[in-house]
């Protein structure tokens, strides 16, 4: 049967993706600034909220968004990577096996970065949590890099613009392989919740304990020790 353009990524998954990418980049570039500490913390909380949503959507979402559709073992990853060097690289409508591992790594590092950030700025835990926070954020940056390289390489090998598919939701497939619903209302609620949080965020957060003089001293202590 001929291939056509079918809907693969529902709207909530796409909205989640770009909000997570923007929040991570925003949190990363504001990480060192005392002045933008509130923005950094708010974007970190946004990431935690988004991950919470994605964990739920991975269970109740549409076919290709569900974790069950991209639960690949190490052998599948090796087979997939080998196939890339053959004449007929494996093609997956949803996430491919290698990409799925990068995605789980992104979700895990985002979760660890967000939780350790929350605990650090609530003055719970010590220097090790601040270090874990920084380590998780750097690890996430490295995985983002691998993720983007993977997207570009597989777009090239399959002659299909995967980044555009994360925007319009469509890939080449057979009729019947696509999903039926975009879930616009869920996506709209996700956008509204995020914008609402950003708009009133500073009020909900209250004084950030991590901005206390004690917390600032602890952070400076870690920074000086790392430099020294
Ligand atoms: C901070 C940057 C980024 C983060 C944290 C990130 C994170 C993620 C996550 C978590 C997923 C899984 C989506 C899901 O199933 O929920 C994903 C998939 C995807 N991302 Fe990103 N992403 C980032 C940047 C980008 C960029 C810049 C592009 C475009 C070049 C991109 C293209 C894609 C594509 C095409 C997929 C689907 C992969 C597939 O076809 O299997 N991402 N990304």
C-alpha cells in the first residue's frame, strides 16, 4: 500500500517537547546568575511539572506517545544502529530504539536535575545535592547534544525531516498506522497551566529559601572549592 502523511505525534507530546526544550535551555543559561535566580528556579519547576505530565501521558496517551511503544532492549538498539550502516536502515514510525534510550536519559536527567535543584534551593541536603544538580544538568546537556545529532543523522538517512514531524506531528506511513486524535484540549490545558505558572510563578514560589544568605554562602563555598 502507498505511503502517505499520517499523524504520529499528538499535540500534547509536541507541546511537551518544545516547552521542555525551552525550559531546559532557559534554566541552563540562567543557572549562574544570582539576579535571574527566580527565573532559573521557575523554569526548573516547569520542567518537573512537564516531566510529571509526560509520565502520565506515557501511560494514558496516544499510541506512539505511550512508553510501551518505545520500550526497546539493548539488543534492539544494537540491531538498529547496525542497520544504519546497511542499505536498508530500519525505519520506525514512532521513536526508534536508539532515540528511545536518549529520550529516557533526557527524562531521567531532567527529573534528577529538577528534584535535586528543588531540594538544594529548599536548603534540604548539603553540598552533594548542589553537585548532583550541576552534574545532572551537564549530563542532560550532553544527552541533548547526542539527541540532536541523532535526529539530524536519522533525518538524513531516512530522508525525512524528523524535526518538522515534532512540529506538525506527521510522518510518512500507511493509512491506518497513524493516530486518530490530536488531543487539542489536553495540549491547550498544558500550555495554559505552564503560562499561568510563569505569569504568577514568582508569587506562588514566595521567597526562595535558596536565596538566603546561608544558601548563597554554601553555593559560593562549592564554587570556590571547584575553582581551587
Ligand atoms: C533542550 C533541548 C531538547 C530536549 C530537552 C529534547 C527532549 C526530547 C524528548 C524528551 C523527546 C521525547 C518526546 C516524547 O516522546 O515525549 C524528544 C523527541 C524528539 N526531539 Fe527533542 N529535545 C530537545 C531539542 C530538540 C531539537 C532542537 C530538535 C530538532 C532538531 C529535536 C527533535 C526531536 C525529535 C524529532 C524527536 C522525536 C524523535 C523520534 O523521532 O524518535 N529535539 N526530544
